C-alpha cells in the first residue's frame, strides 16, 4: 500500500520500515528506516524531519541505547523543479500583464479621446462591439503566448547544451531539474489562454470604472500585479494547496492560483480529473462573471456617451 502510494507520487512523505526491523534491531542494536520526501512541499519536508527525530528518540533513548539510521530518498519532483516553477511564473506574469495596455486604451482611452461616440453609431449591437474588442485583445495577447513557447524551447536548448558540455556525468539529473518537459507546452498554452481571458475580463471592468486611461492602467497594474507576484512567489515554495487557514482561503480565492494548481497537478502526476475540472471551472466562472459585469458597465458607458 505505502509503496504504491509513493510509486504513484500520491504521498508527499513516506516512511518505510522493513518487516525484519525488530528482528534485526534487538540483537544488533542498530537498524535503518527509509524516509522519502517531496522537497517541493515545505510541510512535507518539515513532517519528514519530525518523523526522523521522533523515530530516533523512541528507538535510541526510550527503549535502550541503540543506533537508528535514516536513509533519505529525495526524488526530483515537479513541484521542486526550478524549470517547472519558472515556467509557471512567466506564464502568470505575461498573461496577466499583457492585455492591460490594450484594454485600458480600448475602453478608457476611447472615452478620453471621445471616439466612443463615433463607434456607437456604427450599425452594430453594443454586445458585438464589445465582443470584437475582446477578440482583438485575445489576438494581440496570443503574440505573447507564441513568444512564451519560443522562450521555453530556447531555454530548454540552452539547458541541454550546457548540461551535456559541462557535466556529462550528471547531465540527466541536471536536465530533469532545470528543463521544462516540452510535452507540457500545450497544457501551458491552454492555461495561459484561460488566464488571458480572466485578465481581460478584470481589465474591462477596471477600464469602465476608471476616470481616464492613465488611472485605468495604474489600477490594472496594482490589482493584477500584486496577486500575481504573491502567487508567483508562493509557486516557488511548492504546491499552493499546502497553505491552510484564512491565508489559504485568500490564496484560493485568487483565480490565477487555480491555474498554478492545475499545472502543478498535471506535471506532478497527482491530479484527478475532478480536481482539474474544478480548477478550470473556477477560472472560467470568475471570467464569465467579470465579463458580464464588464458588458453591463460598457452598456452604461454607451448610454452616457
């Protein structure tokens, strides 16, 4: 049971005690237990350290003077991979900030320049006008997605080239730790598309509420950049799901955190279909709500204009 949990990477900490542990310990007074831990999870690392100390205390001192040895197994996991966390951080940063200037200029900027009135006399429904603006924003933001893919491929090429030329004996481990699995690039692009949609929806609401374009850009950067930086920093400490309490609820309320959970779950192999669908549903639901609010505010802007 325990072995299968660790083989399927569904356990962050696993302590293995051989069946012959007591039989060998009693006559020899020394024995070894094995602790495997996912170092990408700081709670798992702390729990493993406490298990080791408690085991030593019980075996070495309470029973008799004995020597308990700990065999640590620290495999390379997705949460602990530098390349994996770097990819997530770049996806979050570019996806959240990319649509901001266009959205601010397309809504608040047109109001400042008094071009919104001319646009509204075009024989098109206001919903189609809004939809056209959103599609244009997505097409513009897709350029960032394309460059993200190019950057990942170039980054991997540099890592592989350096690893094979400088540390040939440890090239495989070096590449596993620092590179990004190219098979996950479609997944990264999919998540980036969802984040772009969400960022555009939030940006539309901010632009419609702001007094001018400069205010819209400033508020958009503050409201979107601060949560993104928090999520990005937390991403480098491992899975976001390890945070609990009020702070954990606040983190989970941020829509972009579900994109990171989605990526972490798939890349580490611990995700379930229900969990992945829940992450996508929350991100899409958040986006739809803000799109509806943005459409109502745009309708109000049109009436005022």
